[in-house]
C-alpha cells in the first residue's frame, strides 16, 4: 500500500472514525491515560493524533497542559480541530 493510498483511506474514514473504532480507541486511550503521571504543566506531542480523541481527554484531565497533535491525514486533522478545545491539532 502506498503512502498516498493510506492518506486517502484515512481521509475517507475521518468523519466516521470515532464511531467505527470507538471500542478499540476507548480501550487504548484508557490504557495510555492510566499509565500517565503528569504534574499538569507538561507539553505533549500526540503522533498520530487522528481525530484528536486523546488530546481531548488529556485536556479534560489536565487542563493546564499544552498538547499538539500531528497526523498524515489532513481530514483527520480537520475533524480533530473541529472537536478539540485549546489544542494544536
């Protein structure tokens, strides 16, 4: 699979990604969040941030952190930016 075909596929799935993969994403994010020991002043880079779900949950739990997200899919970043408050996706 070429890089361009991967980008196209994630762009195509962006709008439905959170609904389609909710169970998997939730379990993964809960696992990540459970392993974090943050003071609340950190700067975090989320790669790949996808639709920004981890970014949102990090900001809810630690509102003072700074979080930036990057992703290969422009459409995923558009969805993330539309859903995420105070993030840099």
